[in-house]
């Protein structure tokens, strides 16, 4: 006889509370916040019952595929978008120009193929803004810049690595 158990219900309010505690805008650790969100996506990924109605309506693929991201064109060329970002640096002003200029070494690589084909998540962009010491108003401007480029998940990861002083 096989015994099956019903999974424990997911308490979304507990996730919200945990994320609130770790969010850099609320005095938390940005790195811990990104890790917590990754854990949340991994734990809740593909769990239809765990999703809110807006997330279920966003499409198939579960929570792991649903994340607020910069709209990103299909079949985008990573190096072309990087070049666009570098050219935009002259027009966007500080503190955004400095961040876009960091992307000069962010070249396409088969290792990062998946990241180069997805838009940056807003949590990544928030962490970049936190590392760059942006104010709340500057952060809103940063999101606009990221959308206008548009920045990929790889671009955001690259910026985080550089701002934290680690190798790409």
C-alpha cells in the first residue's frame, strides 16, 4: 500500500514577510534578498496552487518563469544591446552613465546564453541601484534606463559582479 501525503499549504504572507526583512530598501542585506527570492522561486516553481491569479494569468511555466522583468525582444543580439547601452551612456547622465559604462567588458558567451536572452529582473536592478548607492528617485530613473536599453539578465548580473568587486 502506497501512502501519499498532501503538501503543506504555501503561506505566501510568510514569503512576503521574509522578503520584506531582507529587502535593502528596508535596511536588509541586498545579497540575502536576491538569495531569498531565488529560493522562493525554486521552492514555489511550477506550483500552480502557490501562484496568485495575476501570476497564473501570466502564462504557463510556474512562478520560476514569472518574475517582473524588463521586456526583452526575442532573438536579441547581446553584443548589439551592450553596444546600445554604451552609446546611451553619453545621454543618460549620472548616476546611470557610470553603470552603463561598466558594461564595456560584458561580451556574449555561450556560458551565459540563457541570461543573455531574458530581460533583467527588477530585483536585480534594485540590487544594482543599492550597490551604486542610488536614492529612491534615482532608482526609478534606473528602471527607466534599463527598460530603454533594454538590459538583459546577463547585463544586470555583470553589473552586480563588478559593483561587488568579483570577476564575471
